[in-house]
C-alpha cells in the first residue's frame, strides 16, 4: 500500500491519448484471448482505478490460471519500466486484480482494477463469432521473392 501511495502521490495520472492507448491495448489483448468473453474496458477519472475492466473467464478454469494470465497481460501490455505493484484477490469463481505502475522517465502512472468472474458455456458459444479476424494488410511494396531449396 505504501508503494502504491508513493507512485500515485509523486506522479500525475496518465490522461488523454496515453490512457486511451492503454485501454485499447488491454481490450485488444483480452478480446483476442480464448480465455475471456464479454470483455468490457473503461477509462475513469479515479486515480485509484484509471482503467476498469470486467471479463468472464471460461467455466472450470482454475482461479490460479486466470491470475497467471492476467499478470502476464499486465506485464506485457501496461507495465511501465519503473515500479509496479499488483495484488490479486481470488475466490471461488472470482478473480480481482488491482495494480498500478509508473516511473519518472514516463512522467505518469496507470492504475487498473480488473474483475474476472467465471462464465457459462453460453458466454463462449457466441464469442468466437463476435471476434472478427482483421483483413490482411495490403501494401505497395513489391512481393518478396520465393526461395526454392535445391539439393
């Protein structure tokens, strides 16, 4: 708690494009995972919870596995190079992540409160249809040469 208070006292909260980009990265990572459905990510004005998220995880998934995956998402998508603090509350059918990260060189902090509840089979039946594969990227660059291996 002291480290969290130190980060939020000594640095300003992320705002504008910074927090919107963080929300977008988090949303994209959660939506693209087969572990989660009904992903909601919002930006708030509350420094304790600049980002809030609510997700449903696959039925039968152990809370420890959900926590591990959420920790990896936090580290890869939101964590800044300075300090970070995160805490999990895991109960039967429910996982909460509270975290904050910040550093002097970035000049701001980001905080997150994410709640994951165990979903039902119906939550995941339509989730694959809801997630569309993006169209392939086209460029003006010439196609690469095919290389053929001869022996």
